């Protein structure tokens, strides 16, 4: 724990989900006992990395999550950032979208039990973090006071997400491909995947000529369980 006198920072607190998987959470809060309302973002893109949403037309460099948290802490809020299941410092296995409702619900309950929390939680985040918000909101967790869904949060993935009216969205395959290059839980690298990535251009799935040899190479990738059935 770090206490600067103006902000208390606790990194990699391990919240235990209902199935025993531990999810890594960073908390920024004002000094003192509180209680404070809390803002939560859950992300698969590394809770310690800047978010693409934290920039303006005038300032192109995204603000760090620590900078964003400091702003809200100065205004009386606590802020929590969490790595989604199976991503970066969190345990478990990542399967896109499927664990976010229950994991989000459990995280809200855990936050509300902290002695410095006043029981009111707001959620925020861009893209996947917006989808994660929508998922936990569907379970109507107690104490969920507000949500800010930025560029995401579909209600029907079959019609307007993973598929569009039933047609598979090929960007889901490239998303899986690129994110398979990320670290294992605990921050360890995946040394074997970079070799496969070099076999196919980044935009191969979007090219009209995506057939034959490229298709067979994609099927041989470590992420084939996520995408191969759809190609």
C-alpha cells in the first residue's frame, strides 16, 4: 500500500470470485476512513496501461489510469481498476464476454464490503470495458448506482456483436489473434505465439482473398479454439 497523504494506492488486491478464481484489482482512494462511493473499470487490456478513451482533441496523449483516478480521488471518490479473468495479473482462463457478468457482480459485492466504501458503485469504460459493464448490469447487483458505457455494451451479440444478423464478424477473429499475443495471467510472456503471428498479415482476415494457405495457417494457431469454427 502507498499513502502519499493525498491518495492511498493499493495494487494487485486479489478479489476472489464465486468459483475461487482471484482477480487482480488496483484501488485508489482518499486518505481516511471514508466511506466513499467508488468507480470501477474492468478491462482485458491491462489495468495499469493508459486507456484509449482518456484523450481529447487538444491532448493526444492518453492520460494514465493513475492520473484519471487522482482526479476522482480529489473529488471524493475511490477508483478501482481490475484485470478481467485470465488477463495480465488475474487468474483463471479468459473467454471473451462469458465471465464478465458474474465476475463483475462479485467484484461489486466485494467492493461494497470494504470498510471505506459507502455501498454505492459506478462503472465506466470504453469498448470491451463497456461490454463488461452491460453484462454485470444485467444481473442487477445491489448498490450499482450508475454506468457510463462508452462505445460498447451491445444487448444481443448474435445480431450486433459477435455476429451481425447471424453473419460472423471477422474482426472478432483478428481481435482474438492479436490479444493472444498478450501475457499469461501473472504477466508472463507467451514466447511461442509471436512465431505464428508472423505467418499472416494483420489484415489477412479482412482481405477478400483469405482462402487456401492463409486459412490453413490460421487454423493452426494457438487461438484456433476461439476462431477456427467460424472461418
